[in-house]
């Protein structure tokens, strides 16, 4: 049986969406991922979609409210906000809670290339750290 993970942040437009997409693309044999925000932005950031497409992942997610999943069973709930810069959401539903912080690439400024570099850096960090975290939760 697949385990279920919820990636939670504030806006659900970039980091949690990238984590959801990477897990569903690369670990779908053992995990089902969804993402949500406490104050959903209402859209998935175009640069997050661009960064995912660059590594061969076509993501068709939508910005979702955490309330949508409040009664859903999860094995793991991962907050992905940046501790220092943001208030991390609190999850009161089911599932073991862990934190894996990433800076918000949507706050990056500069040229298009500089902004995309921020999205790529966060994407790559997520692609390294999230599978390693989930591997610790897989049945032995």
C-alpha cells in the first residue's frame, strides 16, 4: 500500500508544488503526494512549472487549501516553509509532522535568469532532500 504525504506551506504556489510533483514523478511506486497551503495563492507559480519541466516533470497541480485535507489520513506531513523568513503553518490533522525548510523562490528578484536560478536551486534542493526524508519512512 502506498504511503501518503502532504507538503504544506503558506501559499502552495512553488515549494510545496515542486515537492508534490517530484515525489509523484519519481516515487509514485511507494508514495502519493499532495500539497496545500494555509493561505493558498490560487495559482501554481509559472516559474515552478518551468523549473519542473526542465527536469522532465509536467505538473498539472492547482493551489489548494490545507482545509481540503484536514480529515484525510497522511503518513507524513512535511512543512516546507523557510523557518527564519516565514510563519510555518501548523497541521492539526492526521500524520507525523516534520519540517524541511526551503527559501521561497517566488521572493527572488533580479533578471529572469536570476529569478529562474533561485527556482532551480530550490527545485534541486527539494529533489535531493525530500526523497531522502521519505526513504526514512518506508517500510523495512
